[in-house]
C-alpha cells in the first residue's frame, strides 16, 4: 500500500480528469493501492456540491472506465475520498481558503488545465505557502508552445519546486510497450552489437490515429501535428530507440542518455526540405465505413486553416552510432487505422549466394506499440521443396498481449502511482523538454521562411502520397501496419 496523499486536481471537471485521471485512480483503488486516509480534491471553476461532483465522476467511470463492475461497495469507498472545491485562481480569497498542506502527507498538485495556467497556478501555490518538501506538481504536455514559453513555464515551476518534485507527463512513457523498448534493448544481448549503422539501414516510427479532433479543434488548430505529437511522443520514442545504454535504470541515467540524443538531432536541411519534411491535412474520406468530414469543416478550426494534421520527417542523428541512418517519423489524424509501431530495417546481405533471380527481403524488426503489443522479426526461410532452393519471408511473432497477466492497465495508472511514490523516471526532465523545443522551433522557422506545401490526404488513407514518395525516392517504403 502506498503512503497517504492528498491529490489536488486543478481542472477537476475537465476532459482529462473525467476520461483518464479518475478512472485510473478508481481502478487502483479497486486494487487496494491507496491508504484509507488518501484524498482526492477536485478543483474547478463551477459552483457545485460534493454530491453533484461525485455524480459526474460516477457517470464518467461508467462511460470511460475499462472495468464495468462499479459495485456499490467499491464506489462508496472511492467516493469517500473525493471532494470538490470551487476555485477562481485569480482570487486571493479563494487561495487563502486553501488548507495548508500537512507536512507528513504528500500533497500532489495535478494541473489538468490548459498550459497557459501552469505558471499562474505554480506562482500562487508558492505565494500561499502551499508547497513543502513533501509536495509534487504534475503538468501535462504540451509544456509551452515553443522554447521561450517552455522556458517560462519551467522557470515558474522551478521557483516553487525542486526538479525532482516536478512531474512532466508524456503519457507515451507510461505505456507498457514503450517501456518494453528498454527491456528489449538492454535485457537481451543479441541486439546491441547490431543496433547501429553497421547493420541498420533505416528506422521508421509511425504513430497513426484513426480519430479526428475529438472536440479539441480549438486547441489543435493552434498546435498541429508537429507540436502535438512529434515534439513529445515521437521524439521520446526516438530517444529510447537511439540512446546509448544508460548506466542503470534510474531516472537520471535514462534522462541523461535521452538528452544526448535530442542534442544530436541534425537540423533539417533548408535547401532540401521537401525531401525531409511532408505536411498534410485530411480531406473527406471514410474510416470503417463512416464518412469523415474534412479538417476545414471541423468545429473550432479557423477558416482556410493551414494547420497540418499529418507530418512525415526524415531525421538524421549526428553521432557515431547513427551517422547515415535515416529515422523516418510520421504521425497523423484520420488515418487508415490506429497503429503505433517502430520498424528497424536492417541492411541487405552483403552477397547473395542464391543467385540474382532470388530476391531477398531485408530483415525487419517490428516493435508494435498499439493497439496490439508485440515484437516481430521478419526472416528469410527456405520453402520446402524436393528440388531447387526457393526462399520465403516468414515472421517470428511474439504477441505480448497473450502473456500479460495483469490485463491492460491504462498508462495513467502507472504514471499516477509513480507520482505518488515519488519516482520521476517516466517523466520528462526540463532540459529534455527544452532541447526538443529547440529542434522543433528551428523546423518551424524553416516552415515560416519556405513555402512548404500542405498536401491533402483522404481520411482513411496512410497520409499524402508525397510521404510515400519521400521514401520511394530513397528506395524505401513505409510498412503501413501490415
Ligand atoms: C495526445 C495528443 O498527447 O495524444 C492527442 O494531444 C492524441 O492529439 C493523443 O490523440 C494520442 O494518444 P494515444 O494514447 O491515444 O495514442
């Protein structure tokens, strides 16, 4: 059982709290992770009684929780922990009425609010003496919208909290399959010697979504795929794939190695930008037999908006291990299917002993992150026959879902438990966030200087054909989650 805590959720009536945080907390409460006196205090701008708030949460658990058994006993126990408090963060009186934290119980401030409020809330917490050595603050991505704003937020957080009290969430790091990358690379001896430009031809990281904006048009239109997904999730995955072996699994060792990768990302070449960067926006099309509207007709999207809903990039890493190996990253909304995976494509064999007419596919190691979790290695094998020597590609297939005993917990469960335990390993350190913004800012500067085309792609496709062409020109192709 964990030590007692008071968890304050700013934005307690918001989407994140209802969809993710409360369902994750409920499930862990069911598993008896929390001590009896641990409390959840939701904070919001609306006037509401505790009972009214609890009703909202009960309904969201029924809607979003993966467990259907909302039996009365477990709900009663959970709801006992919950209370609601109205707060106007601009009101000194409201802050004054905030009970001072008990030094022996961890006080966790979870900012499930727009990032524009992070600085203000952090300053108010400090001004009102609500921070002690046992306090933690949790903020969601995006931390800012560029390097300068990220710096401002990080500085404000640092005024009140030590770095080890600040938990910057990138929920992809809470996913089992993403953490499994560390196990694959560093708990097995067979990969490390070939994990470099000596044997690897290219690496693809795809995070494709078959959903559109889910009611977040306003935010998304100001953000776009590059800042919403690449700056954080895709670059974090790239770091885990490309980093050097850390000394140990502690948060500082792993973060030090990730930071080195971020600092080694080569700038995209201005004179050759169309060969390294494709932007797209979805048009009408159908996904699973449902007609999807075009981006420009979505709620919250500005008239004639040029925001990208798809981006494909070719990134080079300037270091000894990865010189010459392109990392192709792509992500998009309204794509053919939900599919996040990493493809490590190995080089061709140096000499084909089977003859020129026998085509040999390159080996591919495919790390499936979601919705299925697994590891697949594509190998060439001999086709059984009494004459000749014909070759066929077959997969070695490890379906991880079949081996999980706990069933699928949501990544927020893991992350919330880590915050409560005080373990920051799966959270981003400030220098990582800042380094990734430096790289993204430079790319955005290029986008502003050069008129990069915004390619339309059909909803339900794998993105604009220009993205296929980008690889085609280099005699490569995307795997497209086959
Ligand atoms: C969020 C993005 O960080 O990640 C969303 O803001 C995106 O736009 C989501 O849909 C994807 O997360 P997941 O876990 O569904 O792959």
